[in-house]
């Protein structure tokens, strides 16, 4: 059984209103989707139905004060086109959203995730739990006002998107691993960054799930 692999990114959305739109890439059933949302007015954020909040991280410096959200869901295969994320009324500063997808088997699962933030040049993706072989690690960072950061050693940079204020969203991947520790990049913004680290694997079904037993006399 192969390790999960990075598949695609969507089209990033940016707004200063109370709704932001992003576009899906091509999606198949059982793809793992990550939705990363940046909100800069400390307003409550609400994605469409079906998303699970995995992590929320405040960026420790800068004005306005940023919060970054990591949501996930297992795709049904019907996801397409444009989708919206909303925040409570009164938002006037940056509101942005981007989607990344990973593919594996029908039981693709998130094993663990971690979060971190700072205003240092060194961006640290904190350690996650890796409980077996053929894991894939996703390292996602939002670097506020700071431009691109370097790619962690051993990882592949798959996606970089820059907002009008030079804030950057990046997604990096290391596939087929059996252990993990914290990894770092450089180029973190003095205005702050938020980083997420996620471990993915192809799970196995619960014994007996999806099967039927017959007794023949």
C-alpha cells in the first residue's frame, strides 16, 4: 500500500469583506482536502457544511491581529467550482482562503497534526505523531507580509500563493516516511507566521466493515 501523495491546489481567494471565495481543483472521492483560512479582524469564521476544524493559530504580532484556521474533509467527489467562507459582520481587513488536496486509498486518514507560530526568521513545523510506515507529512505555512519561506529539508514545495499585501500561503510535502520530528524553514516574517504540520496515512478498514456473512444450510 503506497503512501498518500499531494495532488493539487485550488485557486486562492482574497477579500476585505465578510465573504471570501476559493475555487476547487479537480477532486475525486476520498481525496483529503485541507482548507486554510486567514482572518485579520478577530471575527468568527464559518466555512460551508462538511468541514472539520483541525487547528486554529493566532499570529503573535502585527496589526491587525491575524488568526489562521486549518480545516479538513474527505471528499465525496462532488466538490467543484467556487465555495465561500464567511465571517461575522464588521470585517474590513484581509480575509483569504486556499485549498490543498492529497490522494490515497478509500480510507485515507489524518493521524495527527500540530501548530506553531512566531515572529522569528526560523519557521518551525512542530513534530507530529507517526505511528507506522508509509506516512505522508504536509507542512503548511502562512507568512504574514513576509514573502516566501524556504522549503524544509527533505520536503517538496508544491504550492505558493501571494496576497496583495505580500502575505504568502505555502504547502510542502514529504512522502513515504516512518518517523518524524520538528522541521524548519527560514524567511519567517517579523510580522508573524503560522505553521501547521499534518501526518496522513492510508488506514485499513475495521475488520468486518462493509462485509456480510451468510450461513448456508
